[in-house]
C-alpha cells in the first residue's frame, strides 16, 4: 500500500509532540480498524474556492485509493479568508475547519491558545524540500514550525500607470512624487502590515530572528522617514487608501497614478489600467531600496481534528509543486516553491517578477507570543500620522518611543 507522505507512526508523532497539555490528542487509532469514511472541512478565501475544490477532490480520490482502511473521503470547502480565519477559529476551535489558511503573522495567537498542531521534524524537512528555507522560516513561532506555506505574502510592491510613469521614473519614490502631471501615490498608511514598509525602509528591526530584545522602530532614521511621509501626506502627494476597490477606482479615473499594495489584488489594478498597467518592485527612498514586511500565507491544522493524518496529507498535497502550479494557472498566485520560479508561464508574469525582485528586500515577519499587540499599537501611531495628529519630528519621536516601550512591555 503506497502512502503519499505520512504513515500512521508520523501522525502519532505529530499528536504526541504538538501539545503535551492536551492528553486527548496524544493517541492515534490503529490502522487495523475496518474501512471507514473520512470527512474534512477546509477553509479558504473566496478567490481560491475553485482551486481548492479542484485539488481537494483530486486528493480525496488519491487518498482513498492509497489507504485500504479508508472507504471514502469527502472534503467540504468553505469560504473563510485568511483575514478572518484565526478570529473565527479562536471563537470556537472545536467548530473550526480541520485545515485552514492564515497569514503567518497570526501564528502567535493560535499557538498561544494551543489551537494548531506543531509539525514534527520529519514533516518540517518535507515542507522545506518543497518551499525552501525562507518560506519555512515564516512558519516558525517560539521555536516550533506550525504550517504549510502556499503563497508568499509580500507587504507591498508598486503598481503604476505606464502612461504617466516611465521605467526610469519608478526607480525612486522621490522622482515619482516630483513627476510633473502625476497624480498622488496611494498607500494604506494606517495598516500595520503595509506601513511597516516605512520602518523597514529606514533600517528598523523588529524582533529579528525571534530576538525579543531587538526593536528599533523609534530609530533616528525612522523619525526622519515618517516626518518626510507626514509632509507628503499634508501635500497630498501620498494619499491614504483603505483597500483594493477604492484604489482601483482611483487608478481608473486618474485621481491617482500609482499605488503601494499587495499582489493579491493585481486583477483589480489590471482591469483598472488596462494596457497602461505597470508593476515593479518598490522604488528607492533616500537612496536606499525600499523594504517591506514579508511572510507567507499558510495552511495550519486544527488541533481538534479527528483526522490528523488525513488533514496533514491534504495540506501537503495543496502545497506540492504540482498544486502550486495549478493555483498559479487558476488564481494567478505567486508560488512558494523555488523550483517553479523558472517555469515559463510563471517567469513571464510581471507581478511574479516584481514579487521575486522585492523578495530580496523583504523582512520576514517573525511571529512571537506576546507580540500580537504590535498590530493595534503600530496602527494607532500610523493612524495619527495619517490624520495629521502627529507631524513634527518631536511628536513622531515621542509617539515611536511610546510604541516601542508599550510593545516591549507586552513581551514580559
């Protein structure tokens, strides 16, 4: 009997090693039981529904054929995006999907609640073989690996109107702002995920490598960058956008000429700009290539699943190179598998090219227990900057000092 990746002994290792505090999860039923039906629930975003239904159906047929003790396999795919899956799962983990997608920044909340499985070393090595070191690092939280990266999650790349900006124009942010006849550049200034771009581009570090003593969000360079940003906001050169729909509308009607945003909304911007659609890695600012937060979207396994072996095998199937290529073809999602970078279709996609180029200037968001408050604390500071409540270097420095002090205090 051929097994795709897991044997029951591996499932047992997962159960025993994941959560010692949950004794009910430390045993696995013997494979000697008579043939049974398996039913799993998989949560994914709305845009991924067709893809997930396709690959989960493929996997179900394959899994049933490869396991003599399995009579039938069903996977129910429900709409639950990465932006809400963690919150909904933590509201009632017993009612959550067996497998669900999240942003890796949410790992700390889930691991602190013992809601998801920690991967055993053997599975970690198998994941690494598919996605490589960088993507694997995004699944690390307080010393353990917790998920299956299926898509890079680069905070920002540059989308722009090619009838306004040339390839040379988009090499520097200052040049774009000063371009005669150009409209404003849009940015989600108050989003703590997107706005990390301004800190990262200032050389700031945030708990690098899991080191809780490293937090330089209040550096001198950060103060200079945010003071400059406040000036651009006041001059309406850089304008707040709250999402892809309003941003696409502004690009279409010409009230904005460029946008710092994530790749998942590329279809909206392509539709808005048509033949004038341009995309690139982030430009330079103050002579330095702009950086951004990066991580991954990953599948995690509910610690309460009744089918840990099947759930794990399903997650492995979804992140396989074959499935990632299919995801790209069906959804346009940039893959995490380095081996696919040279695929002819993928290499020809300009958004993927921008993602890959920006990847060299990306800081891996390292989730740590105790740092979940970063998102609200940093967003509060950037909202005040967006609204003009802090604009001077002195006020910005004071706000950043308080931010760092408050974040570090949360770590205990």
